């Protein structure tokens, strides 16, 4: 019952399905007992309150006296520690968890992001061995919602479906046609796997163009943020992405999942080079801090604000966050940090172990020599002054969203001039 599973579960309950959600995490189970999600998602808690212990049931294991029509696997696919290869351990464990109630007649839907061929070559053999039948019914139906608008998008976005045979495809269509009014049928399991990977990797690569252009402009002594804005202004054929961090639990890894079993070719190099450009921004920020903040002090801090991996749509999700990675790197260098976010949970931020966490930005800036704004939450544009931040403090506004602070502070910088040695916007 994570970010993908819980949103789908309550959305399906809202469409009339009886849903059993399997969860072993005690924190998640405790939150659901209180009729709330363990993360922020618009409209989520209202649906949980409406259907919890009615059409939606969170349980430790599947009840054996209930007949199920379908099982949907929604666990994440992290990268293996120390490598960029996907770890399918959670998916295998999820498959095994249905063994007591699975007899081969039900549909198994894989919603997790996987390398091309995983559904056919890994999932289907596991299921056939489990039930002892040569023919099973399996669909790859990738999830494509954006955090912060997931409930809305589940009902309004087209749903890609696939099946390893005609019956599996029809079963998947019957389920998802009750949730959304537009179904896209992929020709194969592999095509469905690629569609998800292409969508996320395209976004990753599209953003990398903006980041590459931004850094390239600075080699000519030109502000990269400004040149991109002016290149786009009033010119319909130019839509260059503004520079910024490209992170989160999907975009940080899907390029690696796509290329995991891809032949070594120019396309593979192109995809991975784009990912490297986006990842390099974190080191650019850390390097800039070392050059501009100066030596460490026992009573001075750096405030990192915007710890969730994105600000729009707002989310509390810290997974894959560039802000968390930057905090980790600064912590290793010995900097004293304070953490802030408008949505993320204080206890979750504190548990990172990089410094005290705050839900009030002004309090977080006390005794800080620098403020790093690391996501693009809408609240930044409304801040005119931070009482606890002196005029001599440095602000790095990585998303160029602190519009009103530019009137009050002179030492404000962006990713557009980070390589120019500290040139104010």
C-alpha cells in the first residue's frame, strides 16, 4: 500500500470494486487504522475515510475464504545497492504472497516498472510454477500518474493494458474500463513495459536538454536561466525546459531500468548521458557551496528548504530527492544543516540524520549563513522576507521561484549563474 498501490486501491474502491490491500509495514498500517495515508496526496484521506473497512480492506495476508478475480502487483523496483541494476526482489516476494489464494484462473496484473521482458521471462514462469498450470493470465498495465494528482489522473488519463493471451487482455480491459474511460491496448507485454519506460525516460531526457543548455551558456559568461526563458518567449517552436533537479522515485532510475538489458548502442549511450547531465547538478551545487560559503563554523548553519523531490504538484515524498542527496553530501563534508519543507513530515526529515527539521522556514533559517531552495513549491513565490535570515546571507534559488525575495536580498543566485563565480540574478 505504497504511493502506487494505495492510490489505485482507494480509486478502485470508489469505482465499486471490493479491494484487499496487503501491507506489512507497521507505520503504513497504523496510519490506515487512523483513516489516513502515510503520505500527502490530494483527495486521498477523504477516500480512505469513506471506504476503509468497507470496500477497502488493509490486511496482512489474503483471506482464503474470499474468491479473487485479479491480483495487482504495485511494489517498487529499486536499484541494487552499489549498482544501477534493478532489484526485482520485492516483486518476487509480492508474487509469492498470493500463493495461498492463487490457482491460475485469476488475472495477475503487474503495475511495477520493470526491464523489458521481465513480465514474460520472470513473472509468468513464477506463476506457472506456483499454480502448476501451463497457461496463466498475466497483464502488464503500467502506472503513469503524477504524485499530487494521482487520484484525479487515475480516472482521467488513458490506461495502457496488455496481456499474454486474449483472455488476459479482456480481463484487464474489464477492470480498468470501470476506472477510466480510455483504454490503450498494447500489442505485447514488452510494448507495455516500454511505454512506461519511454514516458519517464523522455521526461528525464527532455529536462536534461535544459540543464545542459544552462551549463553550456555559462561557459560563454551568459546566464543560462535567462537565455532559456528568452529563447522560449513568444516563440512557439521553442519549449526548452528550465534548469532544475530531475529526481524522484521514478525519474532517478527508469533510464537505468530501460538500459539494463539493452544492447550496447548509440541509443543506450544517449539515454545514459542525459541521465548523467541531470545527476551532475547535485555535485554542481555542492561544489558551489564549498566555493561560496567558506570555512565551517561551530555556530553557523546552512538551511536546506524543499526536501521533497518536487514542489509542484506538492508532495511529501522524500524518495529519490536531490535535496536529500545534497544534504547527504554536505553532511559528509562536515557542514551543519537545518532541513525544511512545506509538506514533508518533520519526523521523516529528522530520521535522515542530517540535521534538525522544521515546518517553519523562518525558524529553520536562524543562525544560517545560507539558504538553499531545492524544490519549486508555490509558497516560495509569496515570501517577501525571512526575519531570521540576514542581508549578508547567501540564497541559492535553484528553481528561480523566490520572486519577492529579490527585492530584499542582494546575494541571490540561481542555477543559471552557478558556474559564473557568484553573479547575482
